C-alpha cells in the first residue's frame, strides 16, 4: 500500500513537471524573441540619429550623418550668406554681405556628437531612450572673419571723420569779410564695432542692423567772434631783394605758414609751432644762417627775417613779446637790436595776445618784401 502511494506521488510530480518545463521553454523563447527583436530594433538605429534629436532647432532624428549634414547645410550654410550687415550713418546705409566674412558652422563636430548621443549606453538604456524619446537639441557654433567688418568700419570712418574748420577772415579791397566756421565730425568707431559684433551671430532670421553714432566736433574759432576785427593795429615790412633763390624760397614758405593765423584773447603765438620744422621734405633749402659770429649754410636759412618782420609788427600793435632773442651779429634788414632769431627745437619767438579781441595775422610776399599786417578791434589801435 505504501509503495502504491509513493508511486502515485511520483506520477503526479511527473505530470506537473511537464507543463512547467513547457512554460519555461515558451517563456525563454518569448524572452529570446523579445531580446532579439529589441536588439534588431536598436541595431536599426545604429546608423541613424536617435528620435527627438535636433541640431540648431532643426529635426534630424532618424537621419544618417550625410543626410543630417545636407539638411544643416541647406538650413544654415546656404541661408547665412543671404544675410547682410547694414550700418546706418546719418541716413546713408553701408552694407556688407555675410558671404564676405567667410561664415561657417561647426556642423561636422555637432553631427558627430548628436549621432553618438545615447549609443554608448547599455542595450536596456538605449531601448528606453528609443521608446521613450525626449527632445535633445545640440547647438551649432558660428564662426566668421572679423577683418572685412573692421575694414568696412574703417572706410566709414575715413568718409565720416572731418576736422573742424575754424572761421577765418578774407581781406579784399580794404574789406574784412568773415568766413564762417565748419564743425567737424567724428565716428564713434569703438562703439560701432562693439555693437556690430555683439549683433553678429549664426541666426538666419534677419539682417544685422546698426545705427552708428557720429559726434559733432565744434570749431575752436567761431565766425561770430571774428566780427569784432575791424581795423589794422600793426604793420611792418622788410626787403630781401639781394637774397639768393634758396633764401627767398625759405622766406616764402615760412611767411605762407603764418598767413591767416588767428590768435584768440590770451593765446600765445609760437613761431616754431606755427611754421614747423624746417626740413627738405617740407621744401626748405640750404641758405646762409648766422651761427655764433659767422655765416654758415643751414637748412631754412633766411626765415629769421620772417620772425624779425613779425616781431616788429607785434611791437607796433602794442602786444607783448614773451620770448625773443636777437642774433649774435647785426642784420641788414632791421635796426640793430630789433631782430628776432629762431632755431627749431632751440630758440623760439613768442608773443601773447593781451587784448580782449581776436588778432588776425596777414602775411604775404610782394616784390621781395615780407609784409605783416595785424588786425583786431579798432579800440586797440595805438
């Protein structure tokens, strides 16, 4: 009896084991099939961008590297060269097309990064990423050549910048006519560069539009202030008929450099600053000059006669000479002790306008005579 019972138990266990084994086999088969399916599904995406991947906001999911590159080239590289930089300067617009700045994006680098996104994870993570995809954007970096932009701004600067022109006097037929001043202009170049570059990016939506700032530069001498000049207050002339052509040339150059000079109230006139350095490049020639107690040849020889003529005109106008040296030898063109020598960088002749009105200096050559006329208000006449 006991043996029969044991036999029946073994028979029941055998019957139960068969369905369990079948179930286990089916489950294993299903698992293998599921894994194989998922493996093949994941393998399908190995050569493609994952779902939800965008580059620069452009959808490239389920695209190969080459397909993504063509899409990005079309959406960015081919579009950016249609863009312009427009700089408005007082109503005039200067335009530079983006094609001139060699624009480019790091498309290849970003494609590689986007393509490899998620692919280094294990199979289960990859499956979840594919089935439960979330949007993932990769930004493009934009590069360009700054040089054409700077060249454009430099060209704008050269066109816009104008030095102010002081008011001046025109003397004709005994009349003093005031020529009004002209204010200058200066492009605020640094601000323009900074604003332009700050707006330049890889966006293809709209042009770069910038309005340049231009600063007005007022003239130092206004026409209104010259209307008070109405009379000759001092004049003097000297003759250089016996001078060589070289000496005559130097005298003419220096005299012309002073003609038209206007001295405002309290301003100091410097001969060397006004005439400038005497060099070959500026047209000066060697001629006799007094050095110590003898005559020697020197560049710009003869211009001491110009400074001397001016000095005597200043004396007659009642203004004050504040820096003056005479020669070590007498000169033939003025009484002894009434000369004013100059030597660029060493000896200068200076005088100060002590009047409350501007002083206009007329200097010219006539029949080998140096003539200086000083004009100011008639109340300053001696």
